[in-house]
């Protein structure tokens, strides 16, 4: 988009790309909710590439904005927490040992209907905090001395977010909580 003349007409794809950048920036805490709303409205009504460029000129280009919408969590020991207003990627890779990982979807910006989480977790806990319109599919998980404590298994017929868990858990626990 940046190599094109600023007066060139914007396409739906150009607008969608800017909307994604704005949502990621808000999830990272770079934009307030009010500023996000204002910029989203401007992005959706923008006519030219120049108008779109102005909306993201003060924001860094993130991996998600470049189309690599993956969060990688590699941690040995301690806690990893995503909470507040954060942008939910399309995929998360978890490679943890002796670690408690918490994903709180209460105020998260969900831009896709499916989140795939690929796990390689040893001696840990994976905690999801969310609402009734989130379902968790564990069919792709291989469990060894591990437990699942889920409330949403096979319940919501039209979920806002479907989390697909795949990979391995060794001496680990997956817990779902409600706010």
C-alpha cells in the first residue's frame, strides 16, 4: 500500500488491512477504545490510500499487520497472562514448561471466529477466562497424565469464538472459567 500514490482509490482489502492494524494496536494498548472507534469509522469510510495511511502513520507495523497473525509463547517457569484489551490472533503456539498460562477473553478484540492453539505443555496449567459464547474443542489434544475442566465442551451452537486445542499436554491441566 505504501508504494502506491496516496490519491489512489482504496479497495475493500486495503480498508480491511488497516482495520486489522488498528485492532492489533488497540489490543497492544496503543489506542484507547474511543480512539479505536474513531479510527475504525474513518478507515471504513476512507476513499483513498492516503486517508488510510494517515490512520496508521503513528503505529508500528506489527507481525500481525504483515499477515503473520501468530502469538508464540515460549516460557520455562512462572506465569504468562494475556488480559484486558488484547487482539486475539488466528493462531497461538504454546511451548511451556512449569508455567501457568492465562488467556482472558473478557475484553479481548476477537477478529476471527476460530483460534487454533498448538500446545507443547509440560507440568503446567492453561486457563481460559471468557463468556458462554466461547467454545473449546480438545479433539486435537494428546493428554498424558493431564486433566480437562471445561464448561463449554460441545455446548454453544453459534459461538463468537471457537478455540481449537491441538498438540500435547504432559502433567498439565486445561481449565475454563467464567467472569
